[in-house]
C-alpha cells in the first residue's frame, strides 16, 4: 500500500482525532494548552499548502508534512546536533557538511555539539527578549513543528513503520524536542563560521610533554595561499544566481520580476523544502526553506518576492593569541594574563565490537571564542607562544528567525530593507528583492564583523597581512583590546557593521548577484568604498557573474517577461567557450596541419577529431550539446593551473589574450592567448581524459551527466558554474579513467515571479531534486524528470489556483 493511501485520497479530507499527549505535555516536557488546527492541501508534485489558525498550528502542519517527505534525512541530522553520532555510527566515521563542504569525523562533531549543548548558549539566546531572541510567534511555530514531526513519526508506528530504507527500523530515529530544533537552527547559523573550523575546535589541545609543540614555524604566505584555495573550494563551492528586475526592465513597465536560483546541495539537510504557509489575515507566503526550518527562507508573498545568494563578506575573524610564557592555556590581553576556559565533555562511543564506552574530551575557549588548530585542513598550530581563536559574528545571532518571519510578511522591497536594517540577522547571504510596484533591491546587510580597513591594517598579524591580501580575511592581534571589532551607532549588536556601512542598491531596471561581491550588482551604478572584509572592488568578476549581467542587461532592454527569465536561467550558455572557442579551434587546426599531435602532461597525443568537435559545438551545455565535455576538461586543466595562485593575487592569467580592465569589467578578460604553452597542453590533457574514460570526443552532455533514482536515469543539462561561466550551475566531478560523477548539487529551488494587474502573482518554480528524499515516496523524482526537460511547475499561490489544481490531497489535523 502506498504510504499516503491511509492518510489522504484525492479531494478527501481526513480529520485526525486529538491525541492526549499533544493536548497536555509536549515532547520536551513543557505544557501548553493550545490546540492545533491545520489543513494541508497537496497539489501537483506533492507541494503542501498549509493553512492554520495560528503560528503553533502552522508549525504543526509544516512539521507533519515535512516529516512525511524527509524524516530519515532530518533524523540523521538531529543525531548530529545532539552529539550522538559516535554512539550510533562509531567515532571514526565522518559526514560532510555540504553547505560548506567541510568533512567532520563523528567524534569531532560530537565533541563540538556536546560542548555547545552543555554551554547552554542556545538557551541563553532563546531567553533574550525580541528582537534579539525569537518572538513569541517563532517559539509557537517551533513547538508546533516539533509536535507535528513527532505526530507523523508516531502515526506510522515509529521507526518500524518508516518506509524509507535509510532509517527503517533504526534505533537512532526518535521523537525530537524543541532543543533539537533550535540546535539545528544554530547549526545553520554557524555554517560560515564555527562550523567551518569544527574539526580544528574539537582537536585543538595545548602543548604538553605528551603533545609537544610543533617544531616547524608557520609560513604566513604559504598558509594564506593554501587558505585561499581551500576557501574557494569550500564556501566558494556554494553559489546562487538572483536577478531582480524593476519596472523599467519589464515588458509592461509596471511590475517587478524576480529570478531566484540558489546553487545548493542536492543531498542531506542543506536541501530546500517547498511549501506554502498561510494564517488568514496574518501571513501568506510560499517558497522554500532549508530542512528543519518552519519559515520560508526564499519565496514570495502576494506583492513581494526575494531570494538569496552566498555573500563574499566574512562572518568571522581569527584572533592570534600571544601566550603567557610557560603557560600555553593563558594568553595576554593588554599585558594582563587571561586564563582560557577548559570545557570538558563526555562522549558515548560505539566500538567496532558494538560495545559502548565513554570518552572525555576538552575544548578551549577565550574572550573571542573557541581555540582552533586548523581551518579547512590547513594547520594553524597551537605552540608554546601562539594559538588561534575564532570570533564568529553569528555566535549570538538568533535574530535571523525574526528576520525571516518579518520577510515572509513584508509587502515591498522598501519594507524588506527596513527588516534587514532592523535585525541585521542574515547570517551569510545577500538579499535580492523585486515587488509588484516595480522596485528592485540588492543588499548585503547582515551580521558582518566590524573590521574597517584601517583596523585591519593596524591589527593584522603577519598571517593576517597575507590572508587579507589574498582573501580579504584579517587575522587580528588578540593581545590588544584596541583590536576588538569596532561598533557602529546603528549596529543592532556591538561588534557589527551598522547598515550605514553595508552595501545596498535600489534600481528601476535591475540588480543581480551571482556570488561575487556587491561591486557590480548593476554595472551602471558600481558600489564602492566598503570595507575589504565585505568584498572586493574593481577586480575581475567570475564568468558566471559576467554572463548573468550580459543576459540580464540585454533582456532588460527588450523588456523582461516571465518566460524570458525562465529561458535566461536555463539557456545553458557556456561563457568560457563563447570567449575562447574560436581561438582554441584556430590553434588546434594549426597543430593538426603541422605535427598532427598536441603536447600533454603525459607526452604527445593525437589530435584526431578534436578540432572538428570543438568547431561544431553549439557553445551550450544542453543535453544534446556535443563538444561541451571536451571543452570542460580543457578549461578545467587550463584554469585550474592558475586560478587560485598568481591570478588571485595579481588578477593576471597568461592564457587570456586581453587582461582585466576595471572600466570594462563585464567583458574583460577575454580571448585566448594561444601562445601560452599551457593552452595546448590543456587541450592535449583533455583529449587524454576522454580517451581514458572510453568516451568519444563528441559525447553529448546528457549521456554522461545524469542522476539515477530508483534505477532510472535523468539526464541533467547545465554545466560548471565557476570557473566555466554556466549560469545554470551543476556540480559534478571528473574521475580519471571513469568520467563524470553524478551531480550532487547546483540549481536547486528555482523560482521566477512577476505580477500583472490581477491580485495573484504569476510564477513558475522547479525543485530540481524533487520534494522527498524517500525513494518510496511518489515525489522522489517527479520534479527531477521535469527539470531534465527544462519544464516548470505552475505556482499555485491564490486559493483559486489551488482549487483549480488537477491533483489535491487534503489532510485536516486537529490536536
């Protein structure tokens, strides 16, 4: 029997009776008198439209629907934030935080999260009055979410009734508490800060006879170069495109239009879940949330639409500590010895024989935050004289959830700017907004450390001078209080930049962001004069940023329609190919007419049909595009040689024919310098790659780029966002001798939203990986099939549109 057969039939309302536990004691022992009353209507592709009488009931319906679709994936993450991975999965196993590409051992994760729990930092944040702590509406929604999640688990009979094989019958699946829910929130808040150095926090230990100080000194330049590479591969791997078009750029010159296309993981809990949340007369919003968050994070309401892109602004700074001679757990602050705080926790560990034992571990904390000894695997050793601590601007940020609920209710771009300034709660993303009145807004206003350039220059250590030059990340002197973060008068919290020192831009034509800094949100109005820690200015933009600006400017001149924006997003143009293919073919043909072979890193390689394949390539990454894969391998070899070294420091790559010009940043650098010997070798290596993988040089994209779900292949269009310049970014890797891996991220929840004179927004969406992670669920692959064909889902926001859906499953829950 299908797992929903007993719950809902088309157009049949199922009324669930009250459960005594829900009307009395909640899952975490708190009592509440509120009853839940919520209706969940699922339309095509299982998308839930949740209508409730209040925020508690809204959270209840969301938790119930979400657990139906994704319980196993979320349950595993609750084990993580409870600090119990070693108990269930063993200490030596590991998992990847796909939101920042950091791999953490189960033991390191448990040490960190057990320390967080025992510090009661989340409890303290919850106890703060709004706007700093969550509002009563948020708390009610979270309590409802927990009870709704638990009700679904109880409804199916616990783990034994879960049909998803990922956790069917597993003992680690259990009812959750509000503590679990808030720890999950904190995990997301720390994603670009303490989460990045979690292994370094858990493993940092002071020098001792049994743990001697490292002999080799720290080379600041080498460490900075490695960190630049690591950071671009970590947070740089995340991305997004967003375009907000004002009325001057739309066809009707009256209304705005928004594209939101976050490039995020397709696996685990940094996925998006799509839903509509409605309390009549209070809030009505539709869109997507990261797993476990019962408010809409990107989406639209009746008159405003918004999305986010990962910001270039650092949300943390390391502090370099000067240790007290003879005491490596004390550090100097203005000449005064200050003792570190040792936080000791016990972690239950499952041995290879299945027996449970308890291990004791310590982390070390300072006035800035925890000590860490590596970042992204790059050692920052704790010696007899020096240690490093991280100060995270989001460590006390629970304002974020108030921000998102206020955003869900905001009627316009101007209102959203007020929300941004009030809370400064955005943890690590830009905000891009369009509204029905035709306004377009870009802003990077959130929790950003107040380190103006002058403070960085005065307080950077030798390592900080190097990392600041490469990345804009300062490493500050922790021995001086004069090097504490500054505070602006308009900052919501001490140590943050106030909104007056953060970038934003209103336009009538358009604003965009594709993960470069704020500088060219609109090339007609460059944003300049901001602190380097926020982003760079007058430097090369990525090819993905540039192709997005080119397409958007062209379409804005013509007058955008919704369909034009959909076509822009899935155009699958390959901008690196547009810039260099003709030069590459010319060089290839010269080699073919001469020696007949190309150089490669493993010796001469026959050219074969490579020149013809590249010449016939349509410069796209469509399913039937032939030549795209050969060019990808060429570009990977060429750009990978320099993109994270000299190019990052001096913005010069020898293989460009025309170098970067800040006065024409959208179109430079360009052309291919075929006189650079790396160019010919890169093409030779690319030919070798396809031969080794036993693939023809003209293999079409769809033949090698696909996902498998329940034994069926779904070919995936799109390509490498950076450095190749594919707007529709798809994440996969090349395995030597085998070819491409299955995509595990990229375009995720995509929305295109506009308005006409009617009261109902005109929108299309696609959740590329589908709504459910459960392979037994009917909505495990249905939207993936649509995405493969460049098809979209009709957005059903208004009640009349929901009523018109050819598919409806209605569940009425009363608790």
